[in-house]
């Protein structure tokens, strides 16, 4: 017997419909790529997104077509997302930090029909345009006054002005209706950063994004409501900006979009001016904000909660944000393949009273599985391991917003025969469900037959007051197979530390045999296009490095 309840599809356009109907006055603030800050509302975004749909339909975009965006977090980018998805088409976000060759491959592999981009990125688009085989039109997300010079080659796709396209549809918008599609139809496409090969596409459905948004607003996750004021620091080309562009309108929250301005002073300005009480960011952005606060001796008067992900947040950063600035920090872990978040970071009520040290130890882990995702650990033979906080294995996930295969990528072995996605992360899970990543499977260090976690070493080293950033890689060793090399960036506000100082600081905080055999000071550590430390580049830089001696 089936229940007698009404049923409707979980479409992301219904999220924007809700925000426009029931929270029409709520602010959407945007720092434009040109610099000025513009204020609008969810009603305005809804109206303009519908105009965008009409304009794209005139350009020949139909259900199932793929439209690319190459843009920062702006109102125009937000409108284009919903405008594309409202046609039953697929919004394909491109990362402007990728190499041009990767972008060329991604656009041609996806067969994007239209490319919408920010005006400051015009030189990059001009470089790519002759090699983009499927793009029929380019749309610049700006007004006529800021339009870049169009290419003069005859026969090339037209370069159109976004604001003019929308203005032409102002009269037709009131009678427009979103294209009615199935909730399992695709609405978004995001490619991985390709650190271990060619980038691979993850094709999101309406249903997956809707369920992910419900998870994000959970009280143990981002804890969003209609009174929330959200600064969306994570770029929209980083796996749906961690779902914030769906979660904020789902609750009628205020959304603040920073454009490309993610430096410490700019982030602080928006947090304070617009009274933002929530944000989400990678640890490097948190670090830049802390540097600004320390240099200017300013405080955070509104921010109450920040979710941190993308890479492990050092305990010292968590401790400083919470104890000095009164901002709660919650770890969240995820992947592009998970829409992207798979864990939540709020402390469980069953843990009881915790000391400050115990709280920090739990907060330094990556959170616990969210409602719609399940986790397990397996060893090299595929045997399931216990959740006892000690057993270390490869982390596998499955759930309602987890990719089952990659876009146009047959023959992949990333999903097991029994339906679990291989994350490539090594982890342990304690009896309360807290997941602690110990390394990427390709980055873990094997010394004398035992594993050493580079993440744990990095987190300890960064706690030194004279260290700004730390990375650990494996160096070949004739006796122990591999030994850890610690690479440090000195803190600009302090004298450079000596290797002996740092190693002495680390003693007693990790197992003695884990201690790196040497430290190297560098001006900067390379990062990937998604803001993570690039161990691949570091291994290239130090491929000829030889340890002078072993500490064992």
C-alpha cells in the first residue's frame, strides 16, 4: 500500500521560486568584477534568471544542452546558473585557475554549446576560443560599458553582452515557465582538477543538488536559516560553492558574493560591512583573514560559524579562530564527486562534557557522515575495517548525492562491484563516527614497513609560531624505504625558524620515529587550482633531494 501524499520533483529551480515568493525582500549583495558593490534581492535574481533562460533559448540552448560558465561569485553568475538549469540544460562551471590546456580539453570533452564569462577573463577566453570546437556563442557577464573588444575573425562565434540580452527579454519574462524536467535529469557539471590524470566530469542531478542543500542547512552542518547572512567565499566553480548557492535561497538567507576578491582585507570588509554570521572557506583563506586581523588588531563582530574544508585545517588555526576571535569552526570533508560535502562538523550531544583539548582533537577531524551519505574503511584486500579510531584504510562512500560514474568516461574502476565509491583517501573512523583523514593514498609515507601521516606532521608543524604553512613529502631512503621531508614557509611577522627549532617543537606531539629527517625553508609552497597544497609539484621540485642523515 502506498501513501496518499502529494508528490513533486526536487528541482533546484523550485528553490529559487521559494526564495522569490516567500523571501522577496531578502538581500543578495555582490562585489562585481569591476569593483563596485551592488545590492539586489531574491526577487530580482529570480526575475533576471528567467530573463537569462529566455535569452539562452533564443541562442538555441535546449533541454540537455551544456552551457559553460567561466566566472567568479557574482550575481550575474548566480542568475546564469538558474537560467541554464531552468531550461533543462546543464550548467558547466569552469575553473579560471586551471591551465589553458586543461580548460580546452574540458570544454571540448563536454561539448559546451555556449560559454558565459566575466569580462576580466576575456584574454583567457580569447586564447581558448579558436580551439573550442562546439561553442556557438560567447556571452560576457557585464554591461555594454565594460564589454571587452570582440575578436575580429570572420565566421567566429558571436560575442554578446549579458545585460543587453536580459534587457531584450524584460517584457517576455512574466509569462515564462521553467522547463519541467525529471528530478534525476542533469543540471550541473563540474570536472575534477586532474591532479592524477585528465580531469573527469561529475554530472549532478537536480535531486542530488536539492538533497545536498537540505544537508547543508542542517543545524550540525552550516546551520542556516532565514536570519543567516552568508558570505560565499568558496568559488562557484569549486563544486557548487559547496552547495551554498542552493542552500542560501532554500532558507531565504542573505547571500553575499565576493567576486574575485578573496584576500584577507576584502573578506574582512564584507564580513563586517554586511554583518555576515556564516562563511565557508579553505584553510588558506582563513589563514589570510587571520593574518589581516593580527596585522590590524581588528575583531570579528558578527561572524559566528565558519565551515572549513578542501584540506585539513590545522588545529592551531581552529584554536585561534575559536579562542581569540570567538568564531566556531566546523570541519567538513567532501569531493567534487559528492556534490561535494559528505561530512558534518557539529559536535554530538552524546559526547558529554569535554575538556578544551578533547574538543580540539575532535574538531581537528573531518567530521562525521551526513544524513545522505554512508562511509566505510577497507584494507588493500577489500576487507571492511572496524571503526575503532585506530584501523587505517581507504575511505569509501556511497549515498544519495554521490557520483556512480564519471561523465563520458566508461571503464572506470572508481566504484566497487557492491556500489561504493573509492575516494583515494586514507582514514580512520572512531566509535562515534568521526572521520580522520591521514593522507591521500598516493601521499602517505611508508617508512620501515609502517605508515606515516603527512597531514598529522603538517598540522603539528604549522602550530609553531614562526611557521606560516607546512607540507610534508616522502623522500627515498636506502634503509627505511621512505622518510618524511618537512617543507616550511616562515611566518612574515616573525624571524625565520631554524630546522632544529621546528623539530624540537614537534617532539612529543607525534611518534618519535615519525619526526622528519630534515626541514627546508621556502618562500612559497605550490598550490593546485582548488587551493590545496600540490604534493605533485613539490615532489618534482625535490626529486633530486637527498637526506644528509636519518634521525632514526
